[in-house]
C-alpha cells in the first residue's frame, strides 16, 4: 500500500514478509489458515472464525488508519482489512478469485459483493 503526503511525496507503507510462513507460495491451493475476527464484515460474510487461503504476497502492512483489521495469519501478518462506513470495502492479502472452483468461502465473498452491487 502506498500513499502520497501533502508534498506529493510517495511513501511505501508495506513491510517485507520475513516470517515462518512462505507467503509467496504460488503452487499450493491452500498455504495457511487465517483467523477471522468476530464482529467484522468478513466474519458476517463467511460465518467462520478460520479460513484456509492461498498466499502470493511479499509484503504486508501493520495497520492503517480508519480501517478495521478483520483477519490475521498465524504469524501475525494482517490478511484482511475493511472500511465499515461504505457498503463493501474489503481488502484481502490472498486471492479468492483463484479459489472460486474449489472453495465455498471464496465464493461467499463474491456472492455477497454481487448482492450488494445489485441493491440500489
């Protein structure tokens, strides 16, 4: 994630992953489990405290102002953030679009997104 300050200076807010989990595994369907926080938008969608996810990222953030952290990996890396003041703002570190053929939870995320888009 990057940002621009008041002087139009680019700042990279990401931190390289250096943990016991290989977050850059492009081969396996599932790489690790994540813990979904209760009372979050993501939890309301998937109705689960744990999800198995793929992983293809080399960096992470340690938090971001105005967003809620909704999921963590076992190594403490943030795996999902959300912005509760809009209809659907959900950022994830895994790739649910790659899991649609075999994962019910990934499908729930997309189904919910489509449902929200159809509402006026």
